[in-house]
C-alpha cells in the first residue's frame, strides 16, 4: 500500500506522524522486551556506561524499557537491556554478592 503524502491535509499528516511515532515506539519496546527476557531477575550481569568502566551487578527488576541493576558498589542503575552482558568466568563473580545464599527450605518445620 502506498500513500501519496502530497495529497494529505495538515491534519492528516499530523495524524499519520503520530501513528508512525507510536508504531516505532511499540517496535522498540518489543525489541527491548525480547532482549530483557534473555536475562533473569537475580542474575549477575555487567554493562559499560559512558565512562567506559565496566560495572558488575545483579538484575533486580524489569521496567517498561529498562532493567534495574544494583552494582557491587551498591548503586542503582536503570539500564537499557541492549547494554547488558553476562560476565565471563575470567571477570570473577559480582564481588558484593558472593556471600548471598539460597534460603529456600531453610526455615521449613517438620
């Protein structure tokens, strides 16, 4: 389907523009969601902000367009899922979270 925009009124052009912008936002949101679902809450991740120093942390929350990361320094970052990586074994684990242990079943009573 082709649209000849030369024949559209200003009102129709504005409406078309709004529809295009909304569609582009939706497509970007779907791409971000797809990448986001590759990572799990509680997973150790890393990312490189603009300072070029790789930060390590734990994914604690999914947001609409970002994920929330708590770094090993205790900082809270909202990060685009496109910037996330899994730390490889040579980069050590997230230092601030090495002492976290699973407690499921630890308090069950007989």
